[in-house]
C-alpha cells in the first residue's frame, strides 16, 4: 500500500490543500504518515531550480509522491523544459533532500515529460515570487 501526494493541481494551489488531497492506504500509523508527508513536502520546498527563484514544489514540477509501506518513496517530476540546464542535477537534489529525512528508505525519482509543464501548474506563492500576477 502507499500514501500518495498528488501535486500541481491548479485548483488546489496552496500547500495545505495539496497535503489534504493525500490518499491514505497504508500500513504505516497515521501519525507517522502525516509526519513523513509533511517532511517530504518541506524537503521538496528546499530544492530550487538554479535559474528560477521559486522552489520546485511551488513551481509545480513535482507531479506525484508515493510513500510506500516500506518507507521507500517514488517521485514523479518534470522540468520546465527538456532543455533545462539543471536537468542533470535537479532529480538528484530531490532524491538527496527526501533521503535526508529520518525514517525514509530508498528514494526513486522518475523524470517525465508528459504531461508537459506549464505555468498553470504554479502555486500562487510561486506566481508572487516570480511577479506573475
């Protein structure tokens, strides 16, 4: 079983709504699932594309996070463009950020291009930082 955080939904731009959208089907105790989910989101918010002054979570680059019963984590993410100069380093930065959380097992990051990222995936926070109002 897994706990899934679906992200990048334009209708749920704030962090609390994204976490509230988590589907829980886990053998992990609910308190532990909540703690780890919050720490995963916090870790994702520490990763920045070097060319953009907003974190990858608020940019909507994280499409899905699965926390599994064995505490491993699968991440599905994209980049703003396939030609992104940070393509080689951002997935590793995501893996390292999540792997640093106590209680987390193996972290797998899958970089995808479909669906393509668009600015519609950004949260209001990212839009504010990037002056896109």
